[in-house]
C-alpha cells in the first residue's frame, strides 16, 4: 500500500501490454481515484497511429481514444504532450 496523498503515477511502455482498451480504461479509472486532486498521470506508451493499415496489439489504440478514456475516468486537462514518430523503409 502506498501512503496518501499520491501526487503522480508514471507508466512507460506498459499499458499496451494489458491486451485491451477495457483493461487500460480500468487502470485510468483506478489512477483517477487514487491521485490527489492535483495529481498527475503520465503515460508514455506505444499507440496505434491514425490511419494505420497494419494490425497492432489489442491494447494499442489511437491517442484520441486514450484522451476519451482519461476524461471518462475523471481526469481534467487531458492532452498528448508529445507524439514521436519513427519511420522505416
């Protein structure tokens, strides 16, 4: 158990491995309930690019959907701070 208040939750390269949008949504909901009023959730992860033609893991989905789920969970001021793209030939 972590002592309250919790001011930040950080996740990197992990949530896409949960296997579904529903599982990511559960993490967002639990995070929103656990954080203090001014707490921050920072998630750096792989996403499904807009317009993707290839299949991706079921836990990988577009940024706009992440923002919708975060808002639904109760987070305010949700945004994507950076989108890094890697192109290969």
